[in-house]
C-alpha cells in the first residue's frame, strides 16, 4: 500500500520472548522455501488459502493454519491489531541473507498493508524503503510503504524472524496507525508504545479475508485503479494519448457492465475489450514509467489487465 511515509511504527509493543517460545515449539518441517528459491529466505504460513499450511497463494478464502492455532499469544497479537487478516506468515532470513530490492506493485498490494512484528532480530538487520532505513527492534510493530523500492539485509550471522501479516485494515486498525510514529515526519517527543502482555492460553477471535479478487472488476473499481496508476506516471509527451485511450476503455467497460454485470454470458465480450485495450496500451504506453522507475505497463498488467476478469485465472 502507498503510505504517506516510508515507515510507520504503531503504538504497540509485544512480548518477543513469548512469541519466540511459541515459534520455537513449532515443527521445523513447517518452514517452506521461498517460491523463487531466494537463498536464505523461508516462510511458515499462519493464515493461508483454506488454511493450507503449504500454500503461498494470494487468492481465496484466508483461514488459520494448524500452526497459528498452536500459538495463542500470536493470535492475541493479531487480535489486538484488530484487522481483517489476509495472508500471514512467519518470515525467516538466515544469517547474512537478504530480501532483494523490489517494489510490491500488484492488485493484491494496492489496498493491503504489511505489518511487521520482529521476533528474532539484531541491530545489524537493515530494512530499507525508498531513501529511509530503520532497524525494527524485537516486539515492535511497523508498517511500510510497499509501493516504494524496499529491501531487507541481515548483516548478522544469526537468523532473523518476523511475524508478517497482510491486511486491508479496519476502522480500529487505522485508528492505531493514526497514533503511530511516522519516520521522518517529526520527532514525537512524548510518543510511547503500549505493552501488550500475554493473556494465558486464550485464542483471540480473528477476522479473515473471504473475498480478495473480483470475478469481473466493476467499472468503478477499474476506473479507480487506472487513475491511481496514471497519477503515478512521470511526465511524458505520450501521456495525454494514453489518458484518452484509458477514458475510452473505461466507457466501454461501463457499457458492458450495464448489459451484463458479472454474468458469465458477458465474459467473452469483456475479454475482447480487455485484449483490445492491452494491445493499444502496448503501442501507446510503452515509454511511460512510474515514479518508482518501473514501466507503466508492468503496473497496468499487475493491477488491472491480469485481474479485471477471472476467465484466465
């Protein structure tokens, strides 16, 4: 999610020792390699599609895995944050490993924020986002601007473990964010993080995502995503022509929606319109770049073209 600051520390502090005790009790075989086999990167799913402990998918009803149900304080941490939870994992970096520099530009990340609670860390673990850098201490709670280029470097021989939870938020969650400490946005002399102590073996009642990808994107959502991308484009002589083509495509999509809505009978017509728009954009928008330096077409495909219609998913 695009935030107003690279990093925001939420006003909560959790018991890292208790979290570590629960994590250490989990079966080591539950840890999965990174899907792209990045060296030293491992994950242990806590909330996944249908609660599948081997799933790393983004799409589908998110439910707790057996590992999460074995960790009462971890559930209490998520409960205290009070959000609607999507994919949630423990993420491990081996000694001297890193998360490669990248930006999260996709439909999933357009409206989701990633919460980090460090469990095992050292001062030499560097989290870089845009031009900012922070060391997240054990038990702290942070979110960051996933739209910016970011990277994590473990400069120690010991492993690093974070709770990493994805969420669209909630009213109470965003109230917490409003009371957070935005890095680089003031000194916050009286700011404090409240300690959240374990409450025995109580399991918090959590709320999970059930819907996360559209069957057919509504024209209003389609328009919003396209305007978001265009607002992030660097100035270029080709931009007015692209804006005109986008407006025409939104009008076509609205007319199809008025005729079919999400009915499958309209899916072939939606596909024809979507493919035609993609071909036009490949000609007109090829030189455009987003503020991050990534090609506009990469953002368009990830946020709209690959998601607007479920026929090929």
